[in-house]
C-alpha cells in the first residue's frame, strides 16, 4: 500500500514545495494539503504543468494516482 510519507512526499522536490508556498498555494509536504488538493495536483501532473520545470515520469504520476485510489494513506 502506498503512503504519503514514504512514497508520495519524497516525489515533491524542495524547490517545488518552496515555489507552491511562494504562490500562496498549498504545502506539498503537508499530508492534509496534498490530500485536500489531490485531484487538482493529479490533473496538473498529468497535463505536465506541474512541476513548472518539466513533467513527472509516468511511473510517478501512476504512483500518485494509485495513492489516491487506495484512499490516500498518510
């Protein structure tokens, strides 16, 4: 089972966390923030607009999607 702390949080680089906070968005290292915004984050990961400097690998997007489908375990 995929968990936020072990599998998802490490996918978000520190510079992505800082950038999102700078724009007044959510904290990508906060379980609650990512859980609350998971659908928006997934959409942006899938369309390649997040992170801003290049798309995630398909494996990582699939992992994020599976985490959502499994119930977003902390």
